[in-house]
C-alpha cells in the first residue's frame, strides 16, 4: 500500500515556544507530560497549522521523522513504551504495526493473546486451533470443549433447541412439558441418591 499523506513538522520559533510551553517533564519517569487539552482517550491534542493533531504525533514528527497519516491496519502507529498516553517524549514512542500496538496494550484481546492457560488451568495452544464459521481463528481449550460437549446441561440445551426447531408454534406448550419432565427426572435422581 502506498502512503502519500504524511505529517511533517518543521516549527517556527513561535510554534516551538508554544509546543514546549505545554510540556511538563517528569524527572522520575522521563515523560514529557502534555498539559494542554486532553481528549476522552487520554491523549494530548493540539492545533498545528490549522489541523488538530495528537500532541505525541507532532513531537515524534518534529524530533524523529515524518509520520504517515490515516487509519488503516497497514499504516504504522505510535506506541507509548511508558504506557503514559499524555507522554510526548519521542524516546518513549515507537512506530509499530496496528496489531503489535493492540497486543502491547491492556485491552481484553491483548490479555487473551498473552493468556497461556484456560480458566480451569489447562494449557492453551499457541496457535489458533478452531476456526469459526466467519473464518476467524480462536484458541480453545480442547479438554474444556470436550467436557462441555459431554455435559448434561449441553444435552438438555440441545434437546430444547431441537424441540423449538421441530415444533414451531407449539413450542411454549412443549417446553413447559419438557421442564416438567426434567424436574421429575431430577427429583427421581435425588431420591435415588438418598437411598442407600
């Protein structure tokens, strides 16, 4: 993919003073915290030559190199290595792919990608081992999937689904009968469990 639109920052002395006046340097972390306007996502925003830009992108384009513009999975993004969204220090920013930026974060998908065991403690495979009908790959625990398929709850749910599928308009009546039968079956099992 050809990228033709870039953010190039060559500030005048007035613009340089304006940019640096909105920076507060944290001596412990080395972060250049943006003190100007902060958007809902926690990123600093600034007007630069009649365009609203992210402050960290402006500083990176000024101090390091020009940045590609746009939102696409093929356009690299800036990742905050310090995990501070207000930081504008170019040394704390790295140009990475969209996928890498997401996986470095703390989103549910990033946490799931780093997960090595399922909720029951079984080891998860490193690669996708199941593909959904929409062709998206997922990692599933084969032990838990096998136990789920054999569980009584799963069989009851399958029976209910079959009843609804096969009997359309009469489904409410049939489901009521089915619930009564299940209740009777459970009571019978409880009774059998109690007798020595």
